[in-house]
C-alpha cells in the first residue's frame, strides 16, 4: 500500500475546508446546553449548517437528513436515555459518520450506560481531553496505557501524551479517528498519529471551545474521512486561536475574534498549519 505523505494530508485538509464552504453541509447536534450557541456559530463560521435537537424522533430524522451528526454528553437530560441510543442506532444503520464528545465520563449512571452503548454503535470520531479519552478506553475495556487521573469537571488531569495508547486503541476499535485536545493536540486513526501545536491560551477560558471543536469536526466529517475531518478541525482551531489571540484583550473579545478567524480562514491557511505525523504499528 502506498505510504501517505504529509503533503497528501495537507492537500486533503485544504480540500475539506473548500468543500465545507462550497457545499454548506448540515451537521446536526445533540449538545451541551451550556454551549449550544458557540457550537452552532462555529459550525456556521466554517461553512456548515447547524441544527440543535433533543427529542428521539428528531434525532432519528436528523440522522437521515444530515451529512454527519455531533453528540456531546456535557449536560444529561432524562429524554436522552431514549434520544441518544435511537439516534446512534439510526446513524449506524444508515452508515452516517458521527462525532462523540464523552464530556463528564464517569459522572452518573445514565451517562455511563449511554457511553457503554456507543461501544457497539462505533462513532466515527471521538473528541475529548486526555482524561476523557483514557476513561472511555477503560470503560470500553480497551488498552488505555494507564489509569486515568480523572476528570475535574470538563478539565483533564492527564497529559495528551498519556492518552496516546488509549486514543490509538479507540481508533482501531471504531475504525475511525480520535482527537485529543491539549497544548499539543493528538489526532489518530490507529495507523497514523498526528501532533499539532497551536491554538491560544484563551481557548480554555471560553465555555464551549472543545464542544464547538466537536461540532466543527462533524461539519468536516460530511465531506472528508474521519481522520482528515478531525485533523482539519484541529488545524483550523489552532489557526483561528492564534489569530484571535493576537487581536484580543481578554476572553470576551477573543471569542468574537475567534469566530471571525474561523470564518476568514482559507484552505491555504488551514493546510499550512504545522503538524508532525508518524506511522504506528499494530
């Protein structure tokens, strides 16, 4: 099999950015109620179309009409006991890509049982911080490399590098991609591992930065493979974060500048973002 070069990945990243802006793909979300506005606005800024749903029949319907979907576990509502399994099942039956963000993993029985169910439904992209990724691998009884230090609210207590083994295991299990967010982001499809530095010190200071990254990854999953979609979302966030920080005076002005930077980012801007990539063995 021909080896994929870094320039090939850069070309596919540029193409994903271009196609999202040209096609305006719909990527509905069932997401954290605290961050709905930023998730939707970020999806719109990169060229996608957003829809936020709660009810089970709405989730099934959106699985049919959307190009991909995003599910975020940040705030659990009783209705999600029915909505999330039915939506995930509909996505799996239709072969539609979807993104899961296991926010708050380990908190409460409903969240745990739903995340266990997703082991067989196999999301296309898993996006989280290092502690969430390690904890999900442990929950799914996959190799994690270490026991998670735990999740403090939405914050990680583990380093991105500590989650490498768990991320690779999860990607190999799903056949998709895993994106681990941190000072240096890690993206893997279980065969290749990309490391990308960048972003901004302000990103952790605005509610919904990680959540909206998952929503943007779903937009790109409409037009690209899971690995390329996850890598493109990571790259555009690193670009927009750095650009917005240069203009901002604090978190509030940063959020406005960040959305503008997402909107203004060109395929060339995103494709030029630095990253290293390595092949990992079985």
